[in-house]
C-alpha cells in the first residue's frame, strides 16, 4: 500500500497582509500531478487545512476544487483529512456527506455516544489497497480541544483525556483489523521533541502541560502522519512517526525549510519506506539584514530588475539597524525597490541607543510576542507578581476557545 502524507496547507493565509492564493494554487496543481504520477492508494491531510476557522470563500473553493479534480483523475484514491487547531471542526465536517461520494473522509471533532463513550467507529476508517480489499485501518485524530476530551472519567485533566481517547481508539482498531492489515494514525498535535517554528505556529500546549509523548502511538501502529509543526521531521528518532511539514514557508522563519510531502510505502502490516517528495517553491523569500540603512539601500539597488509577473515576485523582509527613529524609512525602502523583482512585506527595525553597541540587544516588536507572553506581562503589571500555573492554564484554555470560535461555558 502507498500513501502520500501532507499537512498544514493553511489555505487563505496571508504573509504580513499579502494574500498567497497564487502560491496555494501552484502547490495544489503540483500535488495533483504528484498524485497522478505516484498513484497512491490514499492521501492523508493532517490538519490546518485552512488558516482560520472562518476561511475566505476562495480558500474553500481551492480545497473542494482540488478534491473533485483528484477524484476525477484517480477515482480509486481515498482522501482522509482532519481538522487542525487553525480549523473549525464543524466547518471541515459540514460537507462530509457529499465528500464521501468522492472517497473523501473529513473528521473535524470527537463525538460522544449517549453511553458516555467516544464514538470510535467514526474515527476508524478502512482504507482499500490497489486490489480493492482493506489493506489498512486509519485512526483519525483531529486536534483535540479541551472541551472534547475533558469531563467524564478524565475530569478536568486534559492530558488524561487525550491519553484515554488514544488508548480506546487503538484498542478498538486492533480488535477490528485482520492479519496483514496495517494500522495508520493521522493526528494534529504537538509531540514532545518536535522542532517548532516560532513565528508561524500557534502554541497548542495548554498552560504548563508538556507536549504529547510519542508513546501514545505504540509499535503496533505502522505509520503516524502528523500535522502542526511546519518543519519536516521525524519524532523521537522513529522512522514511523513523521511531521510532513508545511508545503510552503508560512513565515520568514521558515525560509530555509525543505518543504515536501511524504510518500509512504507499507508491506502488509509493516512500514517499508518513507520518501520525501520536494515541493517546488513557486515564490521565493528574500531576507536582507540586519544592517545599517545605507548598507540595506545598497543591497536593494543590487537586486535584479523586475522580469516576473507581480504574483511571482519574491517576498522581501528587510531588517534595519537604526541609531534613531526614521519616519521616512518605508518611503526610502520602497523608492529603492521601484522596478525591482521583489515585494516588500516586512520591515524589522531595531534601535541601539544609550551607548549600546550595534550588536547589543534590541526590544522585540509586538508581532514577535505570543499571546501567553502578553498575558504574563499584563498579569505582572496588574498584580505585581508572576501568574501562577492555574492562571496560565485557564488563559490557554480560553485562548483555544476564542481561536476555535467555541463558546465558553464559564
């Protein structure tokens, strides 16, 4: 059996206010060609399909046009997609009855039966191989929000709720499968040891809770397709547990990432190989600096003249060191860029006054501070002491509710 694993498309994402629909369109066109060339049995999309819980219409059209076109080209292909922490689980599942006709399975959230047990059947999907017989069972685990896994036997313990759900689903899958059938998991989560991209990944660890242990996925699971971390990587050194990474850089922090999808080959119940398929970058990212303004202006002058259509020109970040504020900074940079093959999307300026050297520390901008850091600062200013663990956990839980558009019951 052959699978292609991808994640973190973030359709509808903008880069510092500039839309990236052209780049997403080019990636999806490439992925269609990849599917047609490699002819996998299934495509796994491990969450953060959209960039927000209320994606633009154009972003939704990109997804559904892709699914229809993939089915037309490969009628036997099965697609499994789960919601990530950027997605609305309800929105992902809304067209599920229609998508089933296209061999597409959309799992956005956990459902509970009247017995108080999770509905495990909807989270376990049979995947046929090239002969049409069931070759694997896919355990579909969308991003698990606290409201979905706490209460009942887990009480208010978020990590315990996650652990119990994993154990129940794995036991259910092992009871269902027949000899020779593989178990595959698809999950959107932060596993311990994963390398984080600070500027573009929304923190999903609750308060001081640690990231999830890789031990949640025992050896009986042949392959774990993960989403959330944008850097392609193995987890805990295990070839069977992978983040595919995002297909395009979502911030300048990811400028050197090798973006890819993964071609996974299974032989019976066992993993045979995981092969990266590099995603071509349709629009490049350029970063100049940090340097003094005059040096930056010289570098801008040396850029090639514009010979590309506007939506194909590289995105540009400029990092400037200043001795004092320059109200005309943007105007000078834009004037230097006139006629050049680059689009200025971010200016990061740092100041080194009060006798500090040019290499001394500079204050971070607001966009470099995450919500938890802002909360900690506000708490310190208002109460004169550090926020305790319970306050941080409560804030993180409320932040998740706001980000996922869920109503609070508190």
